[in-house]
């Protein structure tokens, strides 16, 4: 068995006659921040949902720190140190924002570190500070705008101090200044910057993002998917000049998808 930190092998997911993720394999390193891009409908969100176990693959394996985690439940995956954000946020709308961040901290992983409510709350506050909405901590989640809901999602994921952080369009709904700020914060978190009580050691990051300028400025590597398949994988400057990537984004069949790309 290879010693990769994380890898997927032959991952496949079908929805009826549609193969949304088709025989996808790649490895991630602990020390990398990796972008996952591709036209709308390429299968990016489905891929992340397979890793977080929201969806069950039809074929393939997911291996984390040498262990096959393909059959685990979502909660067990979080408990191992993999946490993601969802493209569609569903917070507990009536709970205070800070309580929303504390929910995923009520885990054996957090408890085994001797943490309980006060420290959970302190960590949740640090996570809200990280995304820039700590001033709203005691308001109900229903008070948040779409962009701020996105930030709540990111806060919930990073508060669990994952080894592998999966982000699905974390900059969606943020204005350019907010996007640049959050992108830089994600980079700093990855580099091992401390945020209050969070993270001495930064997580590996796999991040879907349509805002390519912000994404390319912080990633070490980009994986490009189109129609469920990996079509390129490499350094940002290599990938953006790759003929298959340009074709996927701009090719006539995808013109509508390319035009529909947000931002
Ligand atoms: N739960 C689902 N049921 C049926 N089809 C789905 C479901 N989720 C995604 N799909 C389809 O799978 C394809 C990939 O979707 P998705 O992973 O959301 O793409 P992306 O995130 O790259 O835009 C799309 O054609 C989408 O319509
Ligand atoms: Mg998506």
C-alpha cells in the first residue's frame, strides 16, 4: 500500500443513466492546497460528497492515512479528521450562529482531547472570527445572508480542526474584497497559522471554486474534471494552458455551461 495521506481509486457514482463521477483516481499530500475545478455539472460536488460519505459510491475506494474509509458513515469521517462544507447550506436556523459551529464539535474526536462546552465555545468563536462573522455570534442563523451562510459553513468545518478540509465554493456570494480576505485566510490556515485556539498544524485542503483568480493565487495544484473524469492535474500555470481544459470550459458543447459560470 502506498503511503499517500489521502487517495481515491476508481471512484464512480451514477444517478440513473448519468455517470456523474467516472472512475476518478488521485492522491492528495498532507502539505498541499489543491483546487478542484471544471464546468458546471462536471461532478465536483458529487466527488466531495462521496468523500464526506453523504453519497455512497457505486465503485471505487477512499483511503485516508492508510485506512480504507469507503464504508464509513459521515459522522465517522468527521471524527477521523475529514470535514467539508456543503454547496447548499442548511444551518439550524433558530440556533445562535455560535451554537451552529459547536454542533460538529460534540464528537468523540473533540472530547478525546479533553474539551468540553467552554472550550468548544471558545473554538467556535475563533472559527467565526476566522471567517469574519464573530460579531453576529449570538444572532440566530436565520439572520445570515447567503454569503454569510457560506462563511458559517466554512467556520463549522474548520472548527473541527480537520486533517483534510474540503471546501465547496467557499467564496460563493462574497464580494471581491471578502473573497480575497477569506482566500488568504484559508491559505494561512493551511500553512499552519494559528487562529486563536485553532490548528497548530494546518490541514490539507481540497477546494472547489469558480473564482479562479482567487483560487489560483492560493493553490499548489489544480485537478480539473469534466463530465465526471479527471482531464488535467498539475501546477496552476500548466493547467490553465492545457488544451483539454480550455476545450472543456470553452468548447461549443460547453458554451452554455461556461457562460453560466458564476462571476
Ligand atoms: N442527487 C442527484 N441526483 C441526480 N443527479 C444528480 C444529483 N446530484 C448531482 N447530479 C447530477 O450529476 C452531475 C454532476 O453534478 P455536480 O456534482 O453537482 O456538478 P458540479 O458540482 O461540478 O457542478 C450533474 O449532471 C447533476 O445534475
Ligand atoms: Mg457543485
